[in-house]
């Protein structure tokens, strides 16, 4: 399915069902990350219940320590 | 009329009035690595009245690719970054009062430095220090600008006490004790992009143009051509222990445990003696000269080459032990040499 991630269109496998699936798809599952889905910030505790839909607009910001 | 700042005062949101305000402000920059040197150079060129820069490290060759204030000579002499930065910044703009401290910032040190500060810029490389900054700036009602980068990725957020969420609100589950080691390398433009965001937000704050602040968390990846901004105002948590209605400032007590730390991606351990002290470098040199190994020194630090390790002793008592990332091994070496 096609989704929009950080302003860019991306095709992801149909096997991804939730925000948590998507985060591990992008290798962000172990990171501290803020997720916005269609303009709404998704609470961390519900990442594995929140469903992904085609054409979703997602924004991910993950925290890094370097400087 | 002075021409030095003419292009900046022609820029309407700053103007002569803004320039005058900049000249009365005092900015504290924590860290003189990539982000610290970039922000410091911008703010000093812009004519901020006083800039204080603090760093615990010394210049090495591997810094020169992105830490814009340093030269090969600084690396050759192993000058402390704060010292080398001050010299270069004074050459750039002699009208700015530039203060430098060779220090590993913890609660006590930072508390002393916050007096009279209008704004703090985060240019550290670890979350332990950032969370101390986050708690102390909340306690003292001082805005600060988080910035970080790794690879071609970077992000920034401006924390205004009482107004925006704090770093603790944003991160919630925090890697306490710093399990976050970035070893993916870094390209200079990613640094400069974060610096551009931080310095611009700083200028807005310093000329009192709060309405123009970005107010959003921003991140980008220059190599992947991605950018993202999120309105995080809904994450301000009134129960937050750092910025909520009943703050306990949890990271101000946690820091006491951090006596030794592994430096990220550097195969080095820092040992901090339990009381802040000044080390007599002259006496140390004399003591080391009786041991096997080469001793080198400058006015700020002594380097001792001991078997496969290199020990760097600072005036403030700290020791960096290069060639190990094992804290207990580092402590053993330290005690073998110092007793
Ligand atoms: Zn908070």
C-alpha cells in the first residue's frame, strides 16, 4: 500500500497492519520516536493497536543524542 | 554609523532595535563540538553581547571535518576545545565578551553558570547532560534550544518554560544512563542544518520576537531528502516531573551517580574524582616522569602514554582514558598510576 511518510510517498508491504509494524519496518522500533498520523500524535502505548490505512499521512521524528 | 552589522540591521525583523537587544544578551552554549562551534560562530558574528562556551574535551584531528572553529595546530597541541574556540571567536569579533570553561557540565557546574543567562543552547552529545539542562532551565525559567544530529539526520526543538512541553515530556521513556550511542558517523551539512535552526530560533528569542518562534519539533534527513515537523504542544504533560505543576526535577539527583562514563564511539572512559578539585599538573608531570611511558603537556592538560592506553589529565581533576571502553579496566589503570 502507498502511504506518505515525512512528506514523501512510500510503498510499504501489505503485511504491515499497525504503527508498531511500520516503525520496525523503518528500523525505528527501538528508538524514542514521536509519531503523527493524519495530524494527530499517536500515544506510544497504542502504537501496536493503531491501524495503518492506505494514503495515511505520517510524520516520524526520532531522537538522537549526537552533537 | 557602524557598518559591521549593517546587513543584519537591514533585515527588518532585527533592525537597529534588535541589534541593540542582541548586544545586551548573554548566551550559554553547552558543548564546543560540531553544534557548539557552529552556533558560537554565528552568534559571535551576529554581535551577541556575551557568549559563554563550555566543553570537557580537547581538539583531535577527527574533529576538523565538522567542528568549524578548529585548526590542525589546535589538534596538534591538544588544546581544550573551550580554549581554542575562545581564541578563534575573539579573532572573529573582538566586541563580544567571550568566556570559556573547560568543564564537564553536571548539576553543580551548570547551576553556577546559569546566573544572568538569557538563553542556553544545547550542543552536547548525550542525553544525561541534556536532561540536567532540561531540569535546571525549568527550575530557573530559562529557555533552551535542543539540537542533535547523526549521519545526515538532525532535529531541533525550542523549550520555553511554562509555555512549551519540555524534553522530558517529549521523550517520556528516556534512556536513563545514556544507552544511546551514535556510531553512524556524521556529515558536516547535517550539523550546519541543525545549527541554522538553533541560531535562528536563538536570534528570535534574543530580539524578543517570540511570535516568530517555530513552536514545532523539526527533523530532517539531508541524504534521504526528508523533512518533518510536528506540532507537539499536546504533549505538554501537567504531571511531568520536570515541567509539570509539581516538579521534582528527577535528573538533578540522578546525576550524582555518574562518576565514570564511557564516551560514545570513542573507545574512551572518563573518570571524575568524587569531589570537584583542581589537579596540580606540574606535580603530576613530575610523578609521571618516574613511570614508564611518554609524558606530554600544555598549560591545560597532561597526556601520558602508558602501554596501549593514553591518559589525559585535566586541570579540573578529570581523566580521559583512551584505549578502553571498560569502566572497571579504566579505573584499575587510573589507580595503578595515580594510587
Ligand atoms: Zn515536561
